[in-house]
C-alpha cells in the first residue's frame, strides 16, 4: 500500500504515537486528518498541514460525525489508524472500578466506535485499511496492567476476528502492537521499560509495515521476540516468575495531577 496520496484519518492524533504517525503519514505524501478531544494540541500537531476534526472516542455519535466530516472535506477514507488510548496502573489493595471502566470506554469501546465510523463505507467501496494500535501488553498478564492489558488483549482479538470475518471484502485489518514508547502515557512510569523507543521511531515502523501490507506490526524487534516467547511459557511458571520478582509499587506510575487518558498508547 503506497501511502502517498492516501486519505488517512488518525484517531487519537493529539500526542504520542498517534501524533507521530500523523506526521509520518504527511511526510510520506498522505492527506491526513486527525481527531482527539484536545483541539489545541491537534492544531499543534497539524501545523496547518492536516485537517483537524475534534472528537471523543467514548462518544459514538462524535466519532461518527468526525468520520463523516473527513469524508466530506477530503474524500473517502483509505486508511484509519486507531490510536486513542488510556493507561493507569491498578492497585490490587485499592481496586478502582472507575479506572477499570475508563480503560474499557477508551481502549475497547473507543476502538469499536471508530471501526463503526469507517467500516461500512469501506465495505461499500471494497477498499480500505483499518489499523488498530493495541500493545504487546495484551500478549500475557502483567502485574499492574490488569485493566490495560485486558483491553489490549481484547483489542488484539477484536482486530483478528474482524480481519478473518471480512477477509474477502477488499478491506484489510492490521494489528499494531508496540512495546514501550516514550509518550505522555509512559512518562510517569517508575518501573523498567526495556527496549523503549521514541514515538518517531514507532511511527516509522508502523508506516513501513502499512506500506508492506503486513497483517501484524510488532516493534521493537527485541521486545516483540521477548513477548511472543512469553506466550509459550506455561501459566504456572509465568505466575512463579512474577511471584519471585520484585514488583513495583503499583501507585508509583501515577504522577500527581497527571491525566492518564491520552490520545495514543504506550
């Protein structure tokens, strides 16, 4: 898929991976629209070169209206990159159902709302790519990521199920699973983040994978190998590994006053 000339919509494009992908798409000649809640940040990212369409992924009507505006102003959407995300560590001693539900609203329902906004038109045209950003955190259970990892695992399953369901329609579904990326979401983490990369490098990996029409884009390579290997570890030994580890304080990733709901995933 040549990105040059493609009409691309990045949902969750105000910061982090989403913003970096929007810039990379524009740099490769794509016509880009970006959406998120934070209008001022969207304009900063767009720098006058992208269509800014504010939207809240947790509001299906808002996302649908944004997609319609993109189609009206730019034309049919060739590529939708779904990057909106929320991350906050869970504390088992103080289980917060509101935090858990916010992960569901942003990460899972938000992705569903975005798919609903673009899929019917793509199916009618027998053309288009939906690229959903999940995470390697969805491969195995990780301490502190009970809510985040659950929604990322669900996203991986959602995207795979959709891919096989519409395999003969001409519409393609790509699953993107980053490792640790330097973004607003990871800035407050107080635990080791192996093989962490910059958002720009992540965006290049994503766009390279899209141009090669890869079904799954996982990066960086060392983190991909590590987490894919972790899938093969029996549950008993995976649990024992974490029991013997020195676990971080589950509250340490939270910077006072920091809003961990951002448009982009780690």
